[in-house]
């Protein structure tokens, strides 16, 4: 395949890098099979402990130099990274689609997200500002400023194999931090491809070796990172279960965690909704990336007046979905990441039926030559109660639960009535309903939308959620502050030493 050759992806790829050169490792081999057709794309070598320590120590050395580069100069490097990503957008986007299974459009969109965050970070490199405060003491000036933290450890998930790394890395780099990245063991070749693109830019511009480390591997590598006192910040994306484990280990050493975990996202569909907008938002949100987004729409909370009408429209829309090879742009839905994900899908379907769910769009695993990887499933819809145990959990698959409500207050309570708190939406033309949804008594999620769905966040806003979603914020707004340490400075420019709060200390 031409895109693999262009990205220099061969049968055997190294999996550990300092950002300038590859590091030898005796770690296990990780094979990457495409969920699209079941073909072995390639293998990478995981980090052993020696290789891991080599990359981490090199990152520490690089930080001592990199933090002294002026922030706009660091921003220039990120600008060049963005330009290089533009050159390889088609090839990298195709690899994302082929290795992960998302549609080609979504693969291209993910690389565009990387380019966008580069542009955002370049501008940010001239805006890392603090605040000046008035001192209560005469002849004193007081202000705060931000300094880089050091080594930032990034643990990313398979569903966004490149974009989430870019969100973290581009901001961390302009802030003066260095990064060490463990990509998902389910999409290791995306990590290798990104590293090769970065290495070409860094070598040409004499970036210190160690600014961008790659450490492929499994759970053990994540555990090394979480417990490593040399890494002051761990940014981890994945399941709530994984995030709790990472947070506990990092917290025990008083490190910082940036956690982006599970979602159980709902759209409230008002009796005053634009039905066409609601259908599009609901279907794309539920089946996009085959239900494997943290922002996937998992619940529809529909007003009882329009429930039956909307249900009919929903069933009709699902009947038009095309499932198949995601590299074919005519397909709406690709495969799940692997057969374990298929088993989780089947288990959730069985539990829903056991707990009283009624499927109005039937589930199933697709068979035949076009689906020979065994990873293709039917997006399905079930009438269910919010209180069902299975509805309270996130299943990374295209299963949508629908339910009725009478009042907007009841709908908001249902929306909030799950452990997760990532993304939420209301579709309504009623201004009062929209404002109530966004008020202090409204959605308890980190993201709350009106007249758009739960998925498809832009990089300009801070991304993240509350409750079991972890509380982290990445990407836009002032998320850059997470990657820095804050320092308050007071300067006395007089020949006296007055104390705060009027305290006197006479000698």
C-alpha cells in the first residue's frame, strides 16, 4: 500500500525513540492487525526497562536546554511540525483509518485536528501570560508567572491514535516542556509514523534530543510512567478503570494527572426541536467511529409528545447506514477495533435484554467476505431505562439507548444521572430550555451544547469532563496552564521592609 511506503511503515518497525534517533530494545514484539481486513500491517518493538530509562533520562537532559529557548522560537518548531503534517495528511489519515478502523473522512479529520492544534500552539507561544496584582505594601510590585513543568508523560488511547498526542505535545512544547509518549498498543504504527515525521523536523532544526520521546508498549510501560517521579505530569486518555489506577499511583507520589476518561453522553430532544438537526446529530453521534469515541452519543432523552414520531425517523435513518471498509468514503460505519470489542458489544446487548431493554434496531455481528476481520457489527437502538445497570456504563460500541421525558427538569436529571460527565446536548428552539440546560442547575458535564450533537469538539475550546470522566482539560482555552507551574513574585523596590497584614517585627 502506497501510504505505508510513504510513511516508511514496513513489516518491522522500531518502537522506542528519543525524537532524534531510534533506541534499541529487547522488549516484546507488538503486532498490529487492521480491523478493516484482518491483515498484519506491521510490528513494533516495545520498550524494555533499559530503553524506557534511556528515553526518560534523555528527556530530562533535553528539558534543561529546551526550557531556555524563547517560547516564540519553540512555537516556530511547532509551526514547522504543522507544515510537515500537511505534507503527509493523506497518508497519515489513511493509516489512522486503516489501523484503527474509523472512516477515511474521520482519519483525515483527525490529522487536520493535529494541524489545527499546531496553529493554535504557535499563536499561544506569544501569549503565555501571567497577571499583575496590587500589593498592600507601599513600594512593592506583585505578579504571577508560569514556568514549564518538565517531562510530560502522555498515555493515549486507540480511538484517537494521533490527535490526542498532538493536543498534549504541541501545548507542552510551546510551554517549554518535553514529552514522552506511550501510544496505544492497539495502534502502535500511528505512533511510529508520527515519530518519523517529528524526527525529520527536529533533526533539521537542531532541537535537543529528547524533546519528543516515544515508548511503545503495553500496560507495564504505563505503570512505569505513572510511578516515575521524573515525570511531574501524566496525561492519560482511556477508560475510567484505567484512569483510576493511573490517578492513584500518580497521586501517591504527589504528581499531577490530566485524565480524559469515559463518557456516557446524552442528547435531550425537546418537543420544540428541529427534528432534522436532531436526527443528524443523534445518528452521527451514535455511529461515528463505530461508537468508539469518548463523546459518542449513548443515550437519547426524547420528549413524550414526539417520542413515537422521532423513533420512526430514527429507525428509518439507521436502515440507510452503510457498513463496510472505512477506506471507502461511501461507508458510514467501519469496524470495531478488535474481536475483544465485538465480545464487549455482544455482552452489552445481552445485558440490555436481560434488564428489560427492547431493541427497535436489531444488533448483530456481520459475516461474509467483506467483513472477514470479524470486527464489523450492526449499530443498534434499544428502548431502555436510565436506571438499567448497562445504561449506567460506557460500552465502546454503537449501541444507543432511548427513553422518554415529560419536563425539561426531568430530562436534565436523566442526563446527569450517570457516573460520567463528559459531553451533553439539547436540541431545542426554546430559549428558556436552552438557557436552563446551560445554567448552574443544568448539565453537569464538561461540554454542554445546544442544537449540535455530543461529538465533534473544536480545538479552540478546552476539552474534558467531570465526575468519572476525570476532570482534565486539554486543547484550547487556557488548558495550557496544566502544563506549567505557577509562581507568585513580589519585588520590594524601597529601602524599608514592611510586612504584610500590618505585622511589625522590630529589632
